[in-house]
C-alpha cells in the first residue's frame, strides 16, 4: 500500500459479514499470508490456514492456499471474524507506534531530499545510525513513522554506516520495498561516494578486487581482507578527482558489490585509509592541522529505477565538516560531478590510460636497477620481465584479481631469434655453460709448422 488510495485494498462489505477486497497494485505477486500480515495483522496464521483449508478464503471465487500469490485486480473473499482492533484482545496485532518528539519530527522533515508515493530519499547526517542496536536509541529507522503516521510504515532497503553521511533510500510502501530490494540485490543501483583519503594512489583510476570476511573476535563489527574460501568477492571502483600534494587526495568511489564496510576496508588495504576512519586506518587516518577528525565518506549520489518506470536520481549535499575540509585543501566541488559506468566495465581508452600509468610506474621502479647495472657494468643473464600474478599487489597497492581491469594487457613474449653462427674472433652467446678451449693458432709472421 502507499499514500495513494488507489493502492489500498477496497473492502466491499462490512466486517460483520463476508468481506471482499480488491488487490491493489502495491500487492501484486505477494503471498496470501503476507497480504493478511499487511492489511489484517490481527488475523493469525493459524486462522488463515484454517480458513484456507475449509475453503472460506476465495480468490476470484476459487479456493486458495496461504502460499498462493495474488495479482493486481483479483478479488479476495474473507470470512467474518477476528475483527477486533490490532493489538486488542487475544489478537496478535501490530506493535503500537512510539510517538515522536518535536525535535525528531523536525529532523525527519529537514533531511528529506526527495519524496513521492513510492520512495523517500534522505540525506543521513554523520553520527546518526541507520538502525538501532545495543545502546543505540537514535536512528533513522526510528524516524520513519514521521513519513506515514496513518498509513503503512516506510521500510529501509539499504544501509549506511553510522559515521557515513549521504543519500539513503527508504521505500514508502511494502510493494516498493520489494521492488527496490530486488534492484539492490541484483546490483542495478548505482551508488557514488566521495571520500578524502590520506596519501595518493600511484594509479589515478582503477578497480580494487579484494575478498572480504568478518574479522574473528570482533563479533562481526569489523571486516578484513581474506583470500581464503571464507572471503566474499568484493569489488570497488575508484577515481582520483584532485590531490593536495602527496599528503591527501579527494576520491570518487563506486562499490560494485555491497559488503559491510567495503570501501573503508579496501582503501585501508591499499594504504590510503579514509580520513577520520581510525577503525581501519589507525593514526594514519588523520591529517594534521585543522582538518576535521570526523569520517570523510559521503554517499554523494544514488541512481536507481523507479517503480513508475523513470530513473530516480538524487544528489546529497555534503555535511559541513566535509565541505570545510575540501575548501581548506583547495578543492572545488564542481570537479567531482562525474558518474562512472555503473557496470564496472572500462572502455578501451580507460584501459589504455591505466596501462600507460602502470607502465610509467614500472619504469620508475626499474630505473634504480638499471643505474646499478650501468655502474657495475654487469648484466644479469637470468633477468626476466615481471608478470602480473593474481592475488598480488601492483605498485600503489591495487590488487590484480581475476577479471580486474587494473592490470594492463600484456602480449606473449616473442620467441627469441636463433643466434647466427659466430664468425672468427666473435664472442659466443652466453649459454650458462663454460666454453670449450679453442685450439691455439700459429702466430702471424712465424714459421709454419711442418
């Protein structure tokens, strides 16, 4: 159901007689027992099963089971009984809603960025948890009653960390919750983050492919990179927008998977933790001077298909501490308005750019080695070009994983040409074996041997 009355089931008789309801668009493809939980929560599952077993529940005149799915426009026949108010008597009704304070109502209204009958997008402030937990009483989930005081309660379909700010999508109806949840689970939603990180990656744009798992002994509150079978595949795309010397840079991030703390763990793993993220970066996650010690990770933009068939595209303004840090480092917000390919696939030009950057870094690392050879005059006969090995890190800490686009494509080395036969006086090619002693020739100008 939604705020739109067209989605509400229409009751055709009074509650003391046989009742008929027309299934609304928001209840399309829902199970029969779930329909009762949404619209008649005072009717228990045992009662629903008994009614279905005895043929008292009918859908378009036909008997129906609790697991059968409904379609928009169908007429549902419900027998009389169990008509007491939710939560009253012996019925197992919905929980009573806790009244919100004036401050909570004002906060709920102030953070709304977009609202329609199916979706609500808010700009979550840093420090406000998405859901409650042990010792957490102020959270987004507790504010949702403000958006539908009389109708069905809005539902969360994804989450942000407590200290992460930015765009958070809330489904306004149960039907839209199912719709959006499918988009998130199938990776059809594009989420773009902004972050300030310490240091500057050696490659300006790439893909971090590192499996993640819960860190033992932390109760699931902390994640870690795990290359064992327990690690879940995790991929994050990044782009350096601007840099402040070598001390910090402003990055655009796009998680291509949805693991807990994914962006935070990935950036810390490549040696560039997010500014303010002491949990994963320790003391290295903080900058000196007047830069805030709060987390500098912001869900800047969310793009997802809307149930009405149009794209939902919402941008969230930066929190005060993040905007102040950008200004202090001399960054311009307009430079970050770019959305990467949501599929995570790179164009041919992007691949060439990354390959060029990697080749430059590779030559830089080998420069010292070449200088050492020139000074000593020695050439290693066993030197071989390095190859990208899955699971290893490239310069700059970006992991080369299977299917990763960070590693430049390399062609197979050409077969060495067969050496020509040595001419008289020419040195033989090095083979690793001692050369056979040559037979001494007669000295020039001397007497010939007889």
